[in-house]
C-alpha cells in the first residue's frame, strides 16, 4: 500500500471489483439472473397497531378477476382474502395462467376471456389486471355489463390518449365505481403527506419531486411484447402520484427532455413504438401554480424505487427526513394528527410496493359497500397518467412546453 498512490489504489480496487462481478456473471452475461419485478419485495409499512379493523358490512361482493401475467397481479392485491369478498370467477387468455389464477384465488369457475366473464350476472365487480394496452377496453366492457371495475396502472395506454375520454365518460354515464390501483398512493410517505396536506399543514405545495427508477436492461415478459421499448413516461404513475395522490390536484403543462438509451430494445428500429428514450425528466406546472419535477428511468443502474418529496409554503416532507422545516402555523394545524395507516382486515396482508396492495383493494371494496368514491378515482387516475403521456410528446419535440388535458370529478 505504501508504494501505491491513491489513484493507483482506487483504479486497482475498481478493476478488482469489476473482475469479481464478471466472474459471477453479472457483467459478462454468462449467468445473468432473470430480471426481478421491482417493488414486490417492499412489504414493510407503518401501520397504527393500536387500531382494530371494523367491518362496515357483512355483505360479500362477488368479484371476477382478469389477468395473471408476468406480475401475477390478479392475485397480488388479496381480493381472495377479504372477508367482504367472494372471488366467483377468473380469466386469462393463456390456459396455464388461468389455472394458476384460479388456484391462487381459490376459485373454481374460469372463463376463456374477460369478454365472456363479464356476461356472468353473478359478478358485481371486476379487477382488470390484464396488459396495459387493454385496460380501457376491459374496464369499459365490464362497466357496460353493469360491473364496478378497478384496474392496474396505468389507467390508459399512452399511444391512445382518446381512450382517456372514453374511460371518463363510461364511468360518469354508468355511475359505477372505478378505481386505479396506483401503489404509490399508499406508500407510507404519500399516505402521511396526504393527511398533512388535507389538514393544511403544507399550505400550498410549492414544489414536488417524483421518481420512478427501475433499471431494466432486459425487457420483462409481456403479452404481445407491449413492454418492449415502451416510452417510459407512458408509465408515470408511480412518480406522478407523489403529487396527484397527495393533493388530488393536477399537472397542467410540461416541458420534458429525454435521453436516448444504449439498450438494444430501446433502439427505435427494435421496438414497436419507434422509441429511443430510456430516461425522461419533465418539469411541470401544477394546477395551484406550483412546480413539479417527475423522472422515469428504466435505463440507469443503482438505487431504484418509487420515491418523492414535497415542499410547501409551511412545511416540507420526504421519506428520508419525514415532516420537517415546519413553521408554527403548520405545527398547530397537524397537532395530534395520526399519519400512520389504519388496520386492514386480519386476513389481508398489506402486500408489496410499500405495503400498498391490501390497502388499495380494501379501499375499492369499501367504496362499493359504503357507496363512496374510490381513493384513486377516474379523474385522479387520468390526471396521474395523462401527464406522462403529454410529457413524452414534449420530449419528442425537444422540450416544447405543452398543455395537459384536465379531468375533474363531477358533482
């Protein structure tokens, strides 16, 4: 060590580390493990254990579930474990997956397609966990058949923004419940920030950051390869929810930049979208006059996750520092405020993605039982999704400032 200067030592250390990685197959590709689905292992969550879950009804809602693909989302949210739910039918286009979903949900009745399943008059509500490009088609089919519906994210697929209006008008005209299962909505920090904001503890939000960082040098398996090379801002909701699911306001205009990817499947000639961007960063104006920065990157190694921060007129909040910098007026407003998540039914796990799965499902079930609007209602879902779709349009135009269509719940 005495004969080596600092630069030589650092270079030797870096080269040695890379050599070790190569020997294990993580650089050379000889033994590269299959890509993991980020978020499913994030199950730790802050629950107020002094509370006991109280049922709001003894009725069981009869639910049909569609989709058991790469993420196996059909069973991940725990409908089959809720005391107010009976899973009466499931479907997936692929027989092996359909059988797997039926087993996971302890359900005997299966259908070959969602279109067939929604004809079943015994079903009251449908969970759409199918491929993103068909979310609107499947939700609309369910609602036109008289079923309440919830879906995985995003609410609609970016290449078809006109479907946003179709979804909005369908929910409005049927009067049925619709909820989007945006997992960030029940992250501990978003839940806490939502309570603080509603109590007036932030004042108006001056600036917000949301980041969805998911390194994916290989594309995950997907129905008809819909994930391969997709514009990353078409899947913005894990990041944009740090504003929309705290305030329930919207993002009104955006200037977005994109960075071309070095990955094979993000070369324009190698994907169906002609997309080159693996990272996109947008600067947004909020509906209350503040600013937001949203980043989605599937192209950068290192730490990952769905994270965010909020800075308000009276206080700020971030997961790493919690509620901080609060002025006296803010502290008075939040005095005695419980910002821990309430209890779930004892048979329901909070699940992955920051312990959000069970909460989203329970909120949807109780919205039907109590005749209330789900937390991530159709307006919030569309505002949370559309901002990214328009951001990608801006990136394609080298950061041109573009207005974002707006959605509001009716009275």
